[in-house]
């Protein structure tokens, strides 16, 4: 997965912000979202992103899988990422 070329990323005290430069919309990622997005942008698949989330935070695998899936669907639905 990759961010579109016109999506900017900025680290914040509370996670990250993704800016869709086409629309001007911001998307706030909390720290758990940052772990997932970084893993995916580094080439991990969703299973590896789940593993990264469960190893970083005290969250069960089922919840992590649901969270990763929801985040990926949200990013795709917003048009922020490419395959």
C-alpha cells in the first residue's frame, strides 16, 4: 500500500495527520493508527500490521484485525492510498 503522491504526512504530539492536498481534508491518526499505517507503507500486509499492533499495544488479535481492516477500508474509501 502507498499513499497517493498528493497526500502529505505530518507527525503530531498525538499521532499523525494525513492531508489530502486535492481536497484540503485532514485525517488524524492516533498512535495505534500510526503503527498500522507505517507497517503497511513499509510493505507489510494486513496480517503483519496486526502483528505490529498487538506487539506494540495491549490489544487482542481479533480486535487488532478488526481495527486494521477498518482503517484500511477508511483510507481506501477516502482515496488516500493506492494498492
